[in-house]
């Protein structure tokens, strides 16, 4: 007798009502998922993968509806089930691990309280039993000192720990199905691998089926039994993971695989302007012979640690003696895991944080000594592009106003010239002029990141600090943004400080790489040196942790 699938989706269609009319986001989507199996839905932004997942537990936006087809979960037709039925299924039958823990954890409540609420709502445990279960769940997902962490607020935990809290919440009620929507895309590779390993172990022990939503085809092939590839709302290919990775049939699947950065990808830059290079495996980093645009010399950053008692605690050392240069027209990458000090380094270069000791100079001037008009001139020449364009662009402003704002602040031009400059910048980042009047919520993540780059170039920029600027983008859009950055660098002579946890991407675009671990630069060299013959064990750990690396290597060997 054939076992019935835990989840069965047949000819699913989802329609959204918009001011310009109805929009059919997904069409004719069908698949089955058996108990204990993992199915990955793969595709770029806007492909319909997250909409499909949201349909399964009926968490579509208010303007969305299931317009055709059926969804059956554990024998229950959930596509038209009353909300009361779905309330009982969510959490207890279908768990959810969303992508962004800062958006999905309540900042004003302790993490233990938020997990306990999930247990109490579904009648799993109450009172002291619930508090005990919270500690067990945090320990289960690998959080150290779970009793202390349960009393902390989300902002007091690292990104990896916050994601583990969401996994604990998703598994709290021992669901039969877990939906994991891009659960690790914004995490560094070592934390990502640890969390995915933990998720594999936990779901295997509990017999939980997993619906994994991701834009990363190699990661899906490594973690899933079956892959379903979506493009523009439709399923274009599905099958066993190993078969799709080895022999992708659809053009779009082939494109996804080709766009995924790995160490066989073609580098987008040459050797760059640096004329001398030596190798180091410690804090003394080789620098360019020519006068650099930026120079960091023995830079150290400490943060005081608050203590409730009289005993004085040693400060937390975020950066411990970094020394390196950035030449004009050069991309210098700083890589490392969460807490390595790479983002703190970026903040100091941007003069958003001041170093505890050491020196940072820009065009020969000490950055920490800049004040008034000198500081304003510095800020006009050094601009950031952050990871999340939705968070760095004002949701109330049109694209044009966001691009014009730096010019307004620095008193550059009149309204007509600023408008002309904004339209020219949109053209430079390959966005149509009609984009100028759109709001952020009308655009994709890739389009918004292009807007963020255009805004960074609105002034006479010499250095752009890119802090995880492509890590949350799907691989196709990521490839486009990287090519755009390289093209702009060649045209404008820009220097980039490229902060990233993605070593394959760094290899493609950088001229020099510095690897950080716990505040120290542990290795430095050219991309060929770092990725071809890593000297430090931490660098080798980062390389081994790249999602899908083992699968891709096995496939190439075959």
C-alpha cells in the first residue's frame, strides 16, 4: 500500500489584488512531500517560492488569495480550511523558520518569553514546565548558557544565535512539517553550516519533513532530497537533488547553477593597481608601495563591558591591531565570520566609530581628527552600501529623492541639476528613468541595491564601503550587481572596501584579501594565494564551510 504524502499541492494558483488589477503570482504549482523528507524550492527573487510556502500555512499578505488548486496537509484540505482550523495547525502541525530574525523576533520581549508563548498557545506546556522546556529547546539548538540566554533580548544575541532561537520556536511544538524560508542566507558560512547541520539533526530525530526555500541551488542540492525550481511563478524543473545538479535540463536551472559563485568562477577583475605584494599569516599586513587612498595602521577597537558589581571587567576587543592599505581603483576585501571584526573595521573607515588606538588616514589626513567642513568633505568622498536596501532606503521617499538626498545635504546643485544627476545615475546602474518615481515597496531587492549604489555615487565618491552588499541577493541578481560594481570601478576609478562572509564572491571581485578572526587579521594575500593555498586553519575552515562546495566538487570529479 502506497503511503500518502504528508503535504500534497496540486495545480496551485495565487493571485494578488493590486491598484493596477489582479496579478497571478504563481500558476499550476504541484508537488508532494513525504514525512521525514526535505524538499527545496529554488528560484530568484519574484519567482514565487516564498509565496508558495506562505500558501501552505495560509500566511499570504492581506491582498493575496489562493485562486485555484488545492493544498492537503496530513489529510486536511488547508487551501479552504477555516481560520480556526489553521490556527490549530500553525506551530503545532506546521512550524516556520523565517529569514530575518530581527524582523521576526519582538525586540521588547526576552527570547525565552517568546518561545514560552508558543508552547502555551498550543497547550504544550505552561508555567514552570514551559520555562523548563524553553531552556531545553535553546540547549537543543546549540545555544550555550541557555538559562542566561533565555533572559536576554534579541539585540543582545548574535545573528547566528537569533536564528537558532527561531529554529527553537519553529520546532517547539514538534511539528510534522517545518517551513524554512531562507533561514541562513544572511549568516556567515561557518554559522550557516553549523545551523543547517543542527537543523538536519533535529528534524531527523523528530521525523519532521522540511520545506526549504532558498535561492542557492548548490546549497539545496547538498541539503534536500528533492528540488523544485521555480521561475516567474511556475515550476520549470523538479526531481532528485543529485540529478538536477548533475544534469539540469531547463535553461533557467542551468543559468542558476552557472550564476552560483564558486572557486571555478571566472574572476571579474585583474591584479589591480597594487604593484608589490608579500604574504603574511599574522597581523602585519603587506601594503601597497604607492601612496594609498586609505591607510590603517595598528588599528584597535575596544568596547567597555558593563558589569553589575564592583569588579571591573576587561573590555571587549573587536579589532586588534589591523594594518592594511586601500589604493585608488582597488578592491580590498575583509572576510570572516560573525564577530570577526570586519563590520567594525568598516564603521571605523566610515568614521561612524572611532578607533581606540592606531591610525586611519584618508588621502593623507587622519580620519579621527576631521571636524566640521573637513568631515563633511570626507563624507562626500566615502560612501556606504549596506546589506539590506529595504532598511537603508526611506520607505516614504521615491527613488529619485533617495538619490538626491546626499546632494541636498552637501549643498550640491539646484533642483534641476540634482534631478538630472539622479536620472544619469539610474542609467549608470542600468535602471530605467521610470524607476525614479517608484517607492521601495514597488521594487525588487536587486533593483533597490542598484538604487543604493546610485545613491552612494551621487557625490564625488572615491571610496565605497560595501558591507555584505550582495549577501542577501539571489545568485542571478548577485552576479549582475557584481558585474555592475566592477564596471563602475573601471569607469570611475573607485576604490572598494568589500566586507563579506562569502569567499567565492570575494575571489571574483577583489585584488587583495584580509581574513579576520576574533578581531585579528590572521591571513592576507591575493585571491589566488588565499583561496588557492590558504595558510591559516581558520581560512581553511571558512573554505570548507561554503554551502554546496562538497557537492560541486564531487560533481566536477565525476
